[in-house]
């Protein structure tokens, strides 16, 4: 059994091995981080495209045009004289790298760092002792700007690696010099560190906002889908009740019919038996497919067994909403005709949901309900005037899907549904429900 001292030595040995492995892999990890491409940005016109990018490009061009001559002028040889051509070329190159960083931040940062080293090597023998070295004041802005644009587009670890490489390049330039200079490494460290921290923070904020927007969009889609499925389940339960009732009647009538005829023939008995058998089979299959939907609603057994409402109960519905304080007028055009249970139920539910929406969202509005009977369809239109005041309370989360349910009901019957504001500030809901089922 190992003693505590042996365990402590073994644990220290393992940590030293891990540290050596980390130090050996650090250069490779750093090179890999600084050669991988940066985060892509959406193309112009696509969702998520940064609207500030064109403005940022203009500002960078202006800054580069101002910093380039300042950078070149600050590296003028000691005692005056013409600026060497390489100094002019490298200074302009740093300004171009700053602008390029908006589109290609990683290559732009590499170019800016390499140009800074090259510019230092070219100008170091001739610059005066009072000039900041290895970064001049304009050079600080050019290097810091390139590093900031890189931090906006890469992970914080990669931005930190770029910061280390930039400072090591500056330190190397300061070490290999021919004479003393006004070194500014100590002043550049906090500046570049602040640049990387701010850039990485803005990147994290943008990423968090993008993820939040994506999650909100996904949540809205899931909520709409859930509401759609719930409405379909409700419609299926109601239609199940209607169809089951008629199939049951057909089965009973087929069973009773032979007793209403004196001396029925064998063919008649056989046909009626076949009708009853088919009706019972269809009813069984219907209940097998949709019965689970009825079983889900265990809290409304009595309500499920009640007859489903149709337009015959429209007057009672209007009386109830009038009692709630809503001013409603009703008008019927055309000759009323018997409606199939599905069409009558759908028309009633559309009027019911439209009136509920007026009560919730348009207090004090006047409502007109129009039912138009035609030879091939029934028209349902509910129009309200502009609300007198604001809603009594804000809508609860997850609500606002009544229109989705109305549209789904009309679509299941092969009808058309439309809704939208009216010129006077009100709202209108209309549906055309065919008397015949969808072909």
C-alpha cells in the first residue's frame, strides 16, 4: 500500500508530465489557431448581415488615409531629409492592412505585424532618440486596429494568441537594435490588451444575441406548431363525434329496415346486412384512429358527449357576448339551407373565436356578423370597428393563435379564409366554406 508521501510524489510527477506535454503542444496549437479561417459573416441581404459594415468600411478608409501620412512622417530620418521609399511603401501597406481587416481579419493582422517588423528594421538606424519605438503613435493605432478587427471575428483564445505574437514581435524588434531608443513596450501592453478584451466582448455579445434570436424564432415556431396540432386534435375530436353519430344511425337503420318490410327478399336482407357491416367496420376503424384524441381530454367527458354546436346556436352565442358588454348586430343573406355538421360546426367556431378576439383586443368596438348562404357555399364575415380604448391587459404568452385555428378549420373543409385590418381602424375576418367536401 502506497504511503501518502509516495502518492504526493507520484501526483507531482503526473502534473509535471502534463505541463511538459502542454508546453510541447502549445506552439503547434498557437500556429493552428492563427492559421484557421475566421468566423464567416452573412452575405449582404441575408439575415444576420451586420448593417454597420458599410459605415465601418468608410470610417476605416478615412482613418487609414489620415494615419498613413502620419506614420510615414513620424519615421523621418533624424536631422531631416527625404523619407526612404521602403518606409513610404510599408507605411501605406499598414494602412491598407487596416482596411482589409474588415473583410479578411486574419491575413490582415499577419500583414500588419510583418509590416511593423519590416518597417522597424528599415527605419531603426535613422530615427531619433525621442521617437517611440518599436511602435510610433500612429503605428499603435494601426496595429491596435488590426488586432481589434481580428478579435471581433475569432474566438478569445485565438485573439489572445495573436496578442502574444504581436507583443513578442515588438519585443524582438526592441532587443535587436543598434542604439538606445524610446521604447514603448510597457505602454503598448495595456493598450493591446484592452483592444483584445473589448473586441472579444463585442464578439461574445453579438454571438449571444444571434443565439437568442435563433432560440426565440425556434420557440415561436414550436409554439405555433403545438397550437396547430392542438387545434387539429380538437377538430378531429369534433368531426369524430359527428361522423360516429351518422355511422351509428346508418348501422341502426340498416338493422331495423328488414323489419319494416313485409316478407323482405334474401337479396334485400343481404344488402342491408352488408351496409350495416360496412358501417360498423368504418365506425370501428374511425374510433381506432381518432379515439386516442378523445382519451387525451379526460377532464371534459361530459362536454365531449354533448352535441356539437352549429349555426342554429348562433343567436344564443350572440346573446352571451352581448351580456359581456359587446355590441353585436347580425345579418343573414340568402336562403338558409341545411348545412352538414362539419360546415355548421366550423362556421360556428369561426364566429365564436372572432367574437372572443374582439372582446380581448378591441374593447368598446361594435361588431357585425354576416352569414351568407349561396348555392355552393356559406360565407361567414365578422367585422369590428376601431377599439375605443387599449386592451384591458397584455396578451398572455403563447396566445394569439386564434387566427391560425380558424384558418386551419377552413382549410380542412377546402374553404378559403382571410383576415386583415379595415380602413377605419377595425378588423375583419371572413371565410368561404363550401357545402361540398374538398375534392
